[in-house]
């Protein structure tokens, strides 16, 4: 006998929990199916929260933020261990789980533990770890199972020395050297975190570039900083073979170069965690990377009563956007009007230093042939930057020459993922360069960089405007003179 629910949510990550709570607030009966031992999904246990907690712990214990004053050898704790990192990590994860469990209980959301398997487009089977089978029927379903690391068959993962991005959190001893395969967001975040611990890092990436969705001037600054810190960036290089040795690991590149390290972190992509769902039973088929195709306006799959949201549908694969996708999917499923979602959302990369952006890159502006001007501010130009001992960090802003509106903001440096929200508000409200020039910012703050960058752009725009006016004036004189000659 199957227990019936208005909504079944498969997965309790950011998209799943937001969808479940939204449905509960609409008065619907909701069941969350979670295959893990605790709620939270990848975001809480192996992804967003753990990596960001690890980053913060490393920056605090290593004294990274104070090295601008006290030198590169400065450390808060002399011998940092893996145990030091895990202590704060587990405390943070426990808190996140408690908050989620309280939210579900307060809103009357039921939870069942086990792996979900579709039997039809209105029925699932849930198999627990001990083999117990339970059956549930539903009116609507939202698939929010997230992703798992891509693990090629030719990579000899051993969970101790050759690791994926989930395994790295369980590391027992900090290595002296590490090779990171993949210069995507995850690979770069971990590479820079380990570098902050003074661990020797090499990054191997088959493409000639990295983070191509970002503004490339910002990435050029970032690459310069990484190389200046001693991180070996092997762009345009592909790993042909990864193997264990008596002393650690050996990574052989296709061009014949050999990299020796204590540990290898393989972080070259992730797959949608849909392989166990028996999607064929509800007439759904994921792509070759396990991802589901949806209508991006409401996140509905080809099967009308089944939705999908979060990392399982691919880019942008952010916890923030996943939450909103889950809410929108739920509202659409139950016919609740949805407020217009702002066109622009921020993207954050929690590397060391951080990168965050919103709006168009300079490359996109050029491609669309939009007349523009840009302004740049460096954090060392701000008083707050001097106080913090920041030697790097840059903010770049793009403005339209036609209507002076903000087109994009790109930040590299300390606090970038927090600072970006000022630009987000102005961009989504259609603000112009004049907003930043005429407004007052707290002093001293890094947010002053907005005014510095805007003034840089404003000066260029005013100069360009005067030049255009002069050209128009001269052209008018020429026409008048030409007219006289004709007369």
C-alpha cells in the first residue's frame, strides 16, 4: 500500500529543501527522500558548506590575511593538521543539519531515508540501507539529487592518495605536495586553499584557458597572483596517466612531463546523480552526464508532473540559484503565481582570493557591440585595503556609453562574494555610473572601491563625451562651410 503525498522531493540539498518548505507553506503534504544519513545533500556534506568552511579555517589558522603585514612566514598555528581542519568542519555541518531538521519539523515536512526509484510517473519505491522497501504515490515530484564526482575508469582512485572532490574532505594527513587535475571552480578552490597552507600545488588543465565564463582581465590578474605564490599552472596540458609510487603519486602528462606529489585530487567535472532513479519508468532520459533537461522558466521536465532543479540540471550549479529554482518549480507545480525573477544573479568562486561577478563580461559586451567604458579600482588604493594589509584585489565595472547604466561588476580579492551584492542591487534596478559617483560609502571600507572604479569610468566617459561633442561641432562647422561654398 503506497502512502500518498501532494509532493515528493528527491534530495534534500538547497533546491530540494526550498521546494519542500515552499510546498508546505502552500498547505501541501510533502515528503523528502534522502539517500544519505543526514539531510542537507551534497551542499551541506561534501560541497558548498564543507569547502567554504575549510577555506575559512585555513585562512584563520595559517594567518594568511595578516601576511601582508607580518611576512609570508607568519602563522597563527605552527603545525596545522587535518584534525584542526575537521574540528571546525564537523561543528559547522552539525549546525547546518540541525537548522534543516528544525525547518522541516516546523513546516510539517516528512522525511524518509533511502534510495528512491521511480515505478511510474506517480509512484516511487524507497529502499533503505537495510533493504526495507516503502512505496509512495504523489501528484507532483521534484528531482533535486545533485551531482557526484566524475571518476574515469583509468584513474586508480584509492581514497587515500588519489582522491575526488568528495574524498578530499576525509583526508587523514595534510600532504606536502598535491597535483590538482582540473582548473574548474572546484579544482581552483581546493588548489588555492592548499596553497594557503604552504603546500606545493600543481594544477593540470587540458584547456589553454580557465574559468572561461569570467571576465578574462580578472582571470589574468588571478593567474598572475597564483603563479606569484608558486602554484604551477599547467594550462594546455592533459594528464595521460596517474599512478601510485612508493613515495606518493606520479602524474604523467601527454607531452611527457612527469609530476611527483604526495596526493592527486581529480576534480575534472561532476555527473548528475540520476543513475539509480530508474527514470525510464517515468519516460525521462538524462544526458550523457546524467543531467536532466527542463524548461528553464519553470524547471518542468518533459513529463508534466515531474520537475528538476539544482545541480542535476547543470549550469550555473550554484546553491543560491538552486534554492530559487526549487521554489519556482514548486510554485509552478501547484499553480501559484511567481514574481518576476531578476535577470542577473551573482556568481561566487571561493578561491583564495575570492572571485565574484554579476552581469556581462567585457568579452560579452564587445560581442554584443554595445558602446561601453570600464572603470577599475585596486583594493590597495583604499584605506581599508591598507589597514588589512591587502596587496592585491581588483574591481572592474562596465557601463554603457548610451545610457550610462551599469552592465557588469567583476571582483577579485578579499570579500568579493560579499561586495558583489552592492553591484547586484544597482544592476537589477537599472542604476547608472552616477549612483556610485554621487553616493557616500562608509569610510574606511573595501566598498569604497565602487566609487573609485566608478570615478575612473566617469572620467573616461566625460572625456569621451567631450571628444564626441567636439567632433560633432567640427562636423557641423564643416557642413556650414561646405554650404557657403555651394552657395
